[in-house]
């Protein structure tokens, strides 16, 4: 593993191009005081591109994601992880777990990807920190623009004329390549028959700036990852308002529960239900992949229902993340309510913060003085309704499980 420090913005593209040409794997790319630090290592045959791009990781990309403590106060720093959490919505996270959302605008702007470069080995080795399913997400506009230049300096482009390079970059099957190339010539003054290897650094920067225009860079909204205008009135008002919106997430939960049994259930090995894996992809940035769809997926299901209905999830695959309520996105109720999120914890109970350990989470359907019925995932290995005791003890009287929280998303 090697480190390059103090790289100015003007030199970032050349640095990335050199690393790509020498088949290096960029492990991290961070910015401080206007300069970049790149950590890289030589690639190896075991680093299979398809697996790196598509497999869900087995550890959190940011340590704070698996910690009950909230992120430090203050504005986020350089982003190290990003993913799509809803249509036209990208969630960025810094190394300390602080978040920021880019919403609306153009796809290139949301992804800090002015060239609309596809996800894959190349984009990852140019500093991409995630993808939206098809296109790479970069930590900032500078890194995204440097990736355009690095691509133009690869062996596949550097010996081409400007026109031929653009026809490769924006092929006629998907673009009006002739107009694309002509626009770049008109804006930069660079001849269409100029060979890229003969161009100067400033020429490449002008080409990248013009590609950014053509690809439709349009800013949207940058906001904190927080409930929209949280209610600050009396508790009963908050709970009442939240309850009125339970149909948002409950409609999705019931839709999933109404699917044929095989579609909503985990499959025996060696099969993996892609629907369950998608719950994790949509709403949790990591999970223990070794067990595939047989890992505990109740929290992924609840998060999926919340996120796809426009509410905040926990960005964590465990039931305990709801108990943590790190961003105060949930209102804590005194007891069960229809459509509320119910959190059940299993022994041991020695850690008041519930840093590790198992639990279960689902949506409240009904309850009695001793039981709660939940609609949830991973209930008898499927999405269904199931009844649980409020408090469960073994024969010696030791507590085995207990409902420790009932929550409602904070909403307007």
C-alpha cells in the first residue's frame, strides 16, 4: 500500500491517469486544505471487477454506522461513501458518519459525476465512492472531472483524434455523436482531427468542462439527512401526526406480504432470493454476506418499507439500530400503536447501549396486555404477520426477550 500526499486539484487528473495506466487500485481519496491524498495498491488477479462492484460488503464502509453513538456535530467533511436511497436522491457520508443528501437536479450533479461515467473498475480506481445502480458517484465535482481526463488519457483514447475519442465516449448508438464532437470543438477551439496525445493539460481540462455542459449538469438541493421539518409540539401531537401517515409504509409492507410465498421468503441454499438482497441494497450499506438471504433481514425489510415510502431509515441492517435512534428520526412512544415500529431485544441485556446482540423489528398490527402482533420480514423466514410475547422468560425466571421500544417516524 502506497500513499501520495499534497496533490493539487490541477494535478489530480494526471495522478489518477498514471495510477490507472500502471494498474493500481485506488483504496481511498481524500481532500484536506485544497490538496488530495491518494492511497493505492497494485491490483491482483483475485480482485474480480464484477464481484467488487456488485457484492454487498461484509463490514460498514464507515465505522460510525455500526456504533450507537451519533456522529460528531458539525458539517460533514470529505465524503467517503455514497449511495442512492430513493429516486433522484443520493446520500453522502463522511468518515465520521455525518451525512448530506443531494436531491433533484441532474443525475450528473447528484453523483458529482460531470461525465456520467459508468460504475465499474475504472471509476472505482478514479476515486468513486459508490454508484446509483448504473453510474459512478464521486466524492466531489473535482474528482469526477478528473476521472473524465484520466479516461481520455488511457490507452483506449490517448492515440485517437478528438472526434474519434468522442465517438467512443458517446457512441452513436446512444448519442448524437457528431453534434457532441462539434459542440466540444466550438467551445474549446480544439480541432476535431487533433490527436489527444498532442494536447496540453489545459486542453484536457477544457474538454472535461465542455463534457460537463453536454451531459446536463444541473444543480438541485443539498440538505441534511434529517426528517423534514420535525414537529416540535407536544408529544401527543407528534404521535398523532405520525400515526396518520402509517399508510405510507404499511402499504408497502402489505404489498410485500401479499406476494406469492416463494417471492417473499428466503430460499434454501444454494439459492438466494434477490428480493431480500434488494432490501439490503436499498436501505443498508452493508450486511453479513456470508449467509446470503439467510442472514437476519427483519431490519432490512422495515428500512425498505420506510425508505421507499419517503421516510428515513437507519442505514443499518440490525434491529438495534432502531433502538439507537441516532438521528432522532423516530418519536419514542409509551406503548404500541397501529403501524408503529416495534423493537424486540434478546438476551443478554447487560449492555444498556445495545452495542451488539440480536433482536427483531416489525410493524405493529395489534396487541394485548401480553402480546404484540407484527407484520414484518424474517418471521418464520418470510414476510407475514406473527404474534410475540411482550416479555419472555425461561423456566428459571431469567428474561429471554422483551419489547424495548415502540417508535413512529418523525414527520410533518
